[in-house]
C-alpha cells in the first residue's frame, strides 16, 4: 500500500474526526471547552502510540479557573535520529455571529462539504494533519527523526495562551524542531509564507456628563468620536489605500494597508438582558473604539502609531474641548519565510507530486501563529499550508471540503516522506 492509498482508506475516519472536533464548541472568547478538545485528542494520540503533554498556559491573557488555556503537544520519535516536523493547529474558534442557515456546531455534511464554526479555520486542517501523520507512521514505521502535532489555544485572540506560551517554554527552539507546517486555510495548492503586521489600540474620547435635556451644559464624547471617525474617513483611509506591498498578500485588496473599527461604545453601559426599563437621560462623558490596523512589511509600527496619534493631536488643536486617551493593546510585526527555506521547497515539491500543479506563494492578510514561532522561537523554517478557503473564515455557514482535506493530507504525507525518509543514493 502507498501512503496516498492509505490516506484514502482513512476517509471515513477523517470525516468523523473533523465532525467530532467541530462539535466541541471551543469558543473564544471566553475560551470554552479547551480541556475537552485536548482530552479527546490526548486519548486518540495515545492509541496511535504518540506521547503527549497537556499544557495549561497559566497566567496568560484570559486564563482562569473558569476558562483555563489548555494546549496539547503529541510526539512520535522515529527509529533513528533526524529532523523533527511539527504540525501546529489552533483549536479555538470565533463567535458564531448571525446569518447561519445550519447548526454552527452540528458538523452537517452536504455533498463534499462539512459545515460548522471552525470547519475551515481550522479544525479541518487539524484533522488532515493528524490523518497524514498517522498514515505516515503506519506506512513507514522505521522513519527517522520525529513528528509532532499540537493543538493550541487562543490563536483567534493573539495566541498568547497557546503557541507564544509553548515557544517561551522552548518547544519551538530550532535545535528541537526543524520544520513547522501550520494547516491554516490558504487553499490546497498555495503555500503561505507569512503575514502582514498588526497594531491594535483603544481610543477614548472624553466629555462631561450632564442632563440630556440640556446637552449644552455638558460635552458629548460621542460627538467627539464622530469627529475622529470623520477624520479617519477623510484622511487616514485614503492614505492607507494608496500604499501597496510587494508581499504576495491575498486577496488582492489586502495588499494595501487597512484598518477595521472593531467596536464602538459611548455613554451608559449596556443594560442587562433582563432589564425592561428605559435609559437615563445623560450626556455621555466617554466614548471608546477599538481599532485593528494591519500594516505592510514596507511600513514600521512606529510610523503606524504616529499617524493615528497625529490625527488625534490635530483634532485636539482645532476642536473645542476635544480630549482623548489612546491605549495600545497589541503589536504584531510582519513575518515572511524565504521561498528557498527547506519546508517551502519540500511542500512545493509535494504539491506538484500529489496535485500535479505548481503552487503559488501567498501571504496572509491577517496574522497567525507563525509570528510566535518566528519572533519567540527564532525558527524561520515555518509556513502555513492547509485545506480550506480563507474567505470562509469567521463567516456564517463556514465549511471545509472533504476532498480538499484528503488532498492536503496527501501533500502533508508526501512532505513527511521527503523530510523523514532516507534518500536513495
């Protein structure tokens, strides 16, 4: 039996595993069922002869006794020394949101698709990497080196309770792990080399509370925020749209600088769901927005930060009673693996072998856990490669293709054969 036919024989197992993973609602925030999914994988890995570590990221953002940040790392050592190939997937998923026509955690099959929150981002990729590794170990029990598979927490909120924590522990040190493949949904015929940078901040405009019937006695923070948003529309967004990167970011619209307004809130706190009264009559003395600024490798974070602050300072100088605070929430620098890196060339050849096409190189519009493997682990030999369409991530009726998972598993298996089997003389 060849590795490819062995993976085909595991089709039903792949479907069942993917459905089982989707049906565990590992919602982040707040971080539900992380232990449940890790425990399920722990039992499976042990059955297949892998050693495992269940690791809680104590003290990381969001970690608590109610919502502990659990990760699992599984390893299978070969019969002799060699390189270690590590498949890393995050197990958390984003909120469901509105607009679904199917049960978000039902893992319904319709034709060649499995539907559910996290199906493509990225439980389908996790399942494909597990099937690839298990099939490879069965087909080549005398392989050299080691295979590792990890399922990690909190990628959707920065990865600090997941890959960053493991990298700080030294689990991604280059003398321990040599090749990393992250099965994010970038399409089965593309290799993702890296991602744009990100700068997140909260901006608060200040006002003065007063009776809502006499707003002239107060100062409306929401109106001040309106001026901020208007300045962003007139000055910042056009400036960002004019900048283009040489990184192969997909889709094409993401090859420019972008910024999203993640949230806005002004005035009184939102009432509890069971409150049936009317709001009080007050001029809001605070309004806050969270901004998500994605920047290019050609930009630097100092200029990104200064650009926003400069616009706010301009308003402070020209707008009566305007005052603000800005709080930086997070910074991620761009990451980019060289096309000549061993894992890139290996997966490139595997795609040509399995799919019969020459892959394209892309970069992700959003960051993913490569940033921590790169910056903390100091391991540059890392790519994202996995099944699924990036545009489906975080959308209603998210799905993963069964054929795409099988094909991607075969590519991952072929890469393992190239990296962990002795070369013919």
